[in-house]
């Protein structure tokens, strides 16, 4: 059995992956809060941004953490189409949960269904990403730990959507994001603890791309997207701020001859 190292670069990849999870959660929650205060096309656009932010943050967290994953006795490669599919799944399934919360009139039912759907989507993204692994050997999973990781994903997703519905202040969103980032990271490493590898050394070249050839550039690109979108959201006025600005301008317009 090969020795698995989940932090080949020390604390760098776990810490950076946690930060990415927190940024994605914070951005997604802020966008959802904006969406709930908006109507029409504006609400839809904010929800799309929220889904892409949370999905991108979760995916980037997973694969930044995977940069530090190594197995003694074999190289690791990634199937590119499956890896990209895991990103699409993350954003689409999170989108279903976010839109359920954004448009449903029954908030309790939406929270349950949205949390369940989003959590299962997060878990699907994780294990689809793991299915993209190519190495010399056989990957096996501990069913109990896999089940626990799925439960953590569902609870984390439900908590995030509850926060989006009930938490409005930036400080509270920041706290919720830190907790959410921790939950997502816990789900990832619980899932990784379920993994064992029976190494079968072979001289045949592995198919796919290495982490540095594919995962790292894509993670950097998605991370940049999160930072730029965060800046846009931070600089965009809220509905309350726009109303306050409009109210302040009315007396001035009335005073003009």
C-alpha cells in the first residue's frame, strides 16, 4: 500500500485552500444577500454570480489542496475532461440550491432542498475530481468516511444557505464565511482520509496532465476571478445605499430653479 501525503508542501496548500474556500463562501453569501434585496433581472444576475462564486471557491479549494497530495511509489496525473466536468457540476448544482433559496416563497422547504442539493453537489464535485486521478495502482475508499464527508457537505451547504437568508451585516457574513470555509475544508480532508491506494509500479507513462501543467494554472485563473469579483461586489452599491443616494438627491433637485 502506498503512503499518502496530503500536505507535501507543508501547511501551504491546506492554508491556501482554506482561504479560497472562505473567499468563495463570503462572495457567494454577499451576492445572495444582494439578490434577496433585488428583483427581476438583477436578482437573477446576483444569484448566478453567487452560484459561480461558491462553486468556483469550492472547486479551487479542492484542487489547491490536491496540489499537496502525493502517493509514494507513483506519479499522479489528472484526466482533463473529468476535472473540468467537476467544476461545471460544482457551479450548476450550487446554482440549483441558490436559486431555490432566491425564488422560493417557502423558505424552510427551500433551505432543506437547497442544502441537500448543494451538499450532494459539493460531494459529487469532490469525488468526480478524485475520479479524474490517474496513478499506477488502485484507489479504494472507506465507505463510512465517504458517508461522513457527504453528511458534512450537506450540513455545511445548509448552514451557508441559512446564513444567506438570515445574516445581513458584512461582519456576520465574514464570520459565517470563516465557518463555512472550515466546513468545506473538513469535508475535503474527511473524504481524503477515506482514500487508500494499492500501488502497482509500472513503467508505462500515465495519461492526463500533471497538477502543475493543468490544475495550478486553472486554480490561479479561478482564484483571480474570485478576487476580481469580490472587488466588484465590494464597490457596487447595495439597494439601501442606492435608495439613500436617491433620497439625498431629491431635495437638491427640488431646490433647483
